[in-house]
């Protein structure tokens, strides 16, 4: 998809059932919520986290936090199934020794999308981002270091994994608004995990 970026089609297909179960356990302790941007807009994507660090956004901006502001407690631990899958995908993409400590869980419904952005709050720029897609398909935009650069479009389906790091670690990316659909296990939703090294 770009220098250091790879689309691993179906890489998480076998693990998908266990991943969905793990997400159910995470959301029981840290429910999905729609966060607010610094400018006061409510994001259309529902978000939660697991792992030591969680990505949060509010009127003060976005950052990582060890505390879930909704519960006042730490985030649920990174499930072993999520960690193992992410470490294997990273290795498959050439990033050996990936040691994640954060996982942002995004929940999309038809109409939700994510504007072009860079993932740049993580301390270790040598660690890749591992993205796992479950449920309804979505169009993933992957651009370059300049927001204005034309982004490529890739359909991400249930079980697909994308790994980006190296020269494309800070490339702009986003998700087009989800279309209507019904997935056999996740219904009208898409869930995306981005597994990261944040601390
Ligand atoms: C993200 O950039 O945080 C999520 C990407 C995706 O949902 O595919
Ligand atoms: Fe991102």
C-alpha cells in the first residue's frame, strides 16, 4: 500500500471469533463512547480501549491516558488473542519484536467515518500500527505525509489486517463513511482494532 505498509487479506479470519469475544469483554468494562474533539465536535465513531494506554479526546485535545475517564479506572488488559494476532501480523509485515501496549477499538455504523489524520501521539516511532478489521467492509484511505496528497482507496473486509510503519508510519489515513449492510456476526457494524506501542 506504501513504503512499509502492507494489506494482509484475511490474516485475522481464523482468529475473528475469538477477537469478537475479547472485544465483548473489553466493552463490558469500558463501553464504547463517542468522544469530543478539541473543537467540540462529537466523533461519529464509537471508541474504547484496552491495554495499558488508551487514546482519548476531549475539549483539551487528544492524548493517551492510563485511566478511562468514564470509569475512573485503568483500561481492560490487552487480550492475549489481540496481542498474539497483532504481533504475528507485524512480523509477517517485517516488524519483528513488536511489543504493543495499547489498542484503540473503533466501532462504526452506517454513516460513521474517520477524517484523514496521522497517528502521531505514540512515543516509539519505530513501532508500526497494526489495524484489524471485523464486520462490515469499509473503504480505507491511505495517503502520504502531506494531507493534500491523493489517498489510495482499499476495501477492508472482515478478517483483513493492515500494518503500516517505517516510511509510512506517519502517513495520513482515514475511513470513508460506512455504507449500509448486514454482517453475519456483527450486524450493522464494523469494528476496527488499532494495536500500537504508545508508551
Ligand atoms: C484509525 O485510524 O484509528 C482506524 C482505522 C480504521 O478504522 O480502519
Ligand atoms: Fe489512525
